[in-house]
C-alpha cells in the first residue's frame, strides 16, 4: 500500500473513532429495544421516585440517582447512563425536547397519583376527596388533564372562580421539576396540572393557595411535620409512602416508562 493509501486508511480509522465517540456507533449499551434489555444496564432515575424503586429491582442493573428528571435525561444523552425510568407525562416532554432520545413502547408499570395529607388531618383529606369527586363529575379534572397532556398547555388550564377566599390558606408543597404536572414559567411561577387542580379544589373549599417549591424527597417530610398542608407532585400512591402520610383518592393515572437513546 502506498503513502496515499496509508493516509486514506488512517483517515477512515480516525473518522470511525470520532463516530463511536460522539454518536455511540457500535456500543452494545445503546441496544435497548425492550424492557428485557434493561438487565445489567445503568438506569438513571429521579431520587426517591417510584422509578428509583422499580429500577433497583431489575436484575444486575445499576441505578444512578439525580435530583431532577431532566438531569437524568441529559446524562442519558451523554452516555453516562443507558436508560432513564420516569413517568410517562414528563417523558413525553423530554422526548419532544430532545430529538436523540425516545420512549420504549412498552410501559414498565401503571400508577395512581394522589394528594399527600398529614395522617392527623382526616377532615382536610375528606374535604379534598369531596372536592375531587365533584370536579371529576363536572368535567373540570378531565379538561385540565386534556389541556396539559393533549393540547400542550404551558401556563394554566384553570382560572380562579373566586377573586377572594374567606376560608384561610392551604399550603401546597411540590417539586417544580416534573412537567407538565409542575414546572416554572419564565416568571418563576409554578404552573402545571397539579397547580390547576389545587386551584379548583381551593375554589371549592373557599381557600387561598400558597405553593412552596422544594426537593422531591423532602415533600413527605414537610407534610408529616405540618410544614405544609398537602404534598402535590405527581406522586404515586404506595404502601411505603402511606406509612409516612395519608393520601386522598387518586386524581389521575400514569405509567412508568423507559427513555433510551435513539
């Protein structure tokens, strides 16, 4: 082989190396086409979520915890993790935001979301349940879910029905890193499905709504210690969480899904 041929060969080798480095060509870790392929992989999760629990049960899999779901997805794009396990609604937001990731068709699990209430506050829990039942019957909950999940709402799907409330204040604690259930708009206000639902509930209870943003793994402790009245953060009702707080009736259902690189 002459000098020109050797030079061309080296160029092709260099090009192949660059391809493997930046696009992941040939990496076995990228070949996740079903839930069965998660065995032995590194899975990114948001700390203390049900995705964190589910991923830890996968055979020989390693979990890498993140404070925010978006950070887990960014780590996936960089090749730090092989997959991300998260709820379907935020997964769809992240998949729309980044063209190099996708959601596996098969869901990992089905879940129900509820509002966390202090175990001693049974009266408040019952009032919220009554409000949720009425809001479900009159179509308010369905319209809120449809606006955010199907129509791409970004600000609000519910306008206050009362300008002033005389029943005091309801303090809601959340984690505004879980779109479209809760996130912050460009003015720093917390918006989303859960916010709109709580506005509708507060209208029915004749109460003002105060929203405090905190880390997801601090929400239940805030409710348990009565630093907040309710915890609303796309939170799945589980028996383990019931040991710490009480829950209202479910207000929506969700799926746990897996995001991978395309």
